[in-house]
């Protein structure tokens, strides 16, 4: 061990306390993986990582055991604001929960972008000030997505004169670029945050929180290698492509991992029947029970597609729904689970009405049912228009449910198609974001499904993969180390 690296990790969600989407998985599991690596002394660098999230009302309602840590004040242009900090007990590593007026009585994410801007500007600035309250100097500020981008900007502004942060570097991780936050220059003004000034960021976007983070981060990472390339193009760049092209030396991709022990069909108590790559015959019980549970005809030979997730335009459910209509000549079943936009929910229900003996749609969030779907489904549909990383495809493979997905972002980086890997394929990818391409891939997957011995090999290969955080956590530590070794610049 040659040094202790101190990392302030600020994020809007962290499971198990709070998870709206994949960001919450990362918030909960990456710090843990980093800490484990450091505790096992597998890297040269010892880590001291403090994870800070807002004390959302939702967490208070869970009555999670916490202990009070400290109170302090921060100043904005209008007034002094009180900050109250607790930390969680009964979690693998403590999570600091930060509270104050702009955080109270709010949803995790509001439909009012102004409320959100105020909440997260307060949160990000107060999280930086927590370091001062604890007399703890971070080497790296690791912020995630637009919600915490305010902190990256603030750090860049103050480190030229604020001795506590004079050597602190920032890493800003993009999990979902199109979600930029609301355009509220007056909130920036109140928290003394300057708009982004890089000329490659379009004028109308300079006050967007995402722009602030990109503009002032020492390094920008995103959650897969392919997405790191895609965001430099017009199709995926959402106006930031020129900026990202110009600064490509400070943009890189590190693939998300998962906690493998959380996703193990051989031990998972919520399944009808446990199984592994070595006892794959047992898996069929899960399919039969699932068909029974959802009143679908109990047929082993009928390929069962499943589609799980937030029903947003990003996730592309509409592509597969239409493709399945065009595949009515074939034998298949489909179960959809998720909630989201009204129009997508309706489209799913319409398909179920059209195919009452083949399609079931469950409009809800249900983590237990989702595991039964991973364990009982044959094919996992993931037609995302874009997918920075994605976690569901990894889980589905570990559960022997073979993915059919759009070749984008993390889906490209985690799924191996027969055309590219004739001896090692684990799923099926389609290149274009359209119905024909989805249909082609789904039809193709069914020809493989019909060949049982071959199908079992695909399943086994998928189940034996290692999607743990290990490799990526090492890459983050390396990046932290590199960053902390460079001199700091300021805005
Ligand atoms: C966002 C992205 C998803 C990614 C997750 C965690 O939810 O849409 O692709 O896996 O963040 O990084």
C-alpha cells in the first residue's frame, strides 16, 4: 500500500435504500466493490470512500436505521441553509444521507424541473461542504449524471482559492446523457454556479446541469466502451457531441458490473426451482410454473419471450410489440412486466388483447416476479434505442434467458452474437433501430431455439459469464489514482 485515496462519491440513488433505475444499482454496488477490493488489499491503493445521497422522503418512510452525524450550514445568495447529515446502519458500507429544506417533501425526481434543480443544486453543494464539516479532504469527487453535476462545477470554481479542495480532482460519470436536467439559470445564480463556457456546447444548453458537469470535470467516464464512442456522434450526442469529440482525451468508458451473489439462480430463494449451468434440466419447472401463474398454456416447446423494464421511449418496447405482430405465423408466448409512459402501457395491453392466449402484460414494478421471469423465460427482449450499459441483459444471461437486443452501448459490449462469435455466442443483436431489424433478430433467435442441444450451449455460456465489478472497480481505482496524481486546474 502506498497511499490512501479519499473519494467523495455523490449520487442521487443507491440501493438498497433507493432505486429508481440502473443508477441506483451502481450507487449501491460500485462503492461496495471498490471498498472490498481495497479491504482485500488487492490494489496498491487503499480507499476511503464516502457515499452521499439525498435523504429522500422515500428513505425516511422505510424507517431505515440511521445515526446522526453532523449539522452545518451552507450559504447561497439568498440565505444560510441548514444541512442535516445522518448515516445508515445495517448497510455493508455506511451511506451518508443529506437532508435540508430543498430535499424535504420532494419526490426522488419531480415532474417539476425547477424543484429538482433546486433540490440537487443544494444537495451537490452541501455534499462538498460535508467534507469541510468532517475535516476530510477528498482526492477525488466522483459525481454521477446531471443531479450531482452542480458539485463538479462548484469544485472547479472554488479550488483555486479554497485550500480544502486545492488538490481535489473530479470524475463525472454519464449514465444517461439525454437526461440533462432543467434549464434554470436563476438556480445556478443563487448557488453561485457559472454556466458552462466551452464554445462547443450550444448556447441554449449552457445552463443545463449536465453541461456544467461535462464542462468542468477533470475526467468524464461513461458506463460502457461503446456508449463512450456513441456519445460523440450526432445520433447519441444530444448536442454535446462536438464538445465530447474535442475533449475525447478525457472521455472513457468503464463497463458496469453487478454483484454476482445477488443474481444466482442456484441459490435464489424466490424461484420456483433452483438451477445452475450444471443442472439446467431443473430450469423448465420455472417456465411451467410461470405459465401456470399467468394463465398461459403450459407448453414446454413454445418459446417464451419476456420483456422487463421501464416503459419509456428509450427502452424501445414498441419495436418488439410490432415485430411480434408480424410474427403471428410463428408459435411464441410473451410476458411483459413494467410501468411507465401511458402510451407504451396501452400498446402492450393492446397486444395482449389481440393475442389473449399468448401475451400477458403486468403493469407494475415487481422485483420478485422479474426474477421468476428471468428464470422461466426462454428469450429476453431488450430493444433499447440506446442503452449506456444496462443490467437486465446480464441478469438474464446468468439466469439462462437468452437476450435478443439492439446492438447499442452496453448491450453491444456484453452480448455476443453468432455472426461475430461463431463459437462463443450468448445472444442475438440487431443493428438498426427499427421493427424489421428486431423482427429479423427475433426470427433468427427462434431458429436457434428449435435446436435444443445448441440452445443449451448458448444458455450455459451465458450462465457461466463473469459480470462482477472486479475488473471495472480496478479500472476506477486506476483512474482515481491517475487523476489524483495530476495537478488541479480551475475554472
Ligand atoms: C442508466 C442507463 C443504463 C445504465 C444505468 C447505470 O439507467 O440508462 O443503461 O445501465 O444508468 O449506469
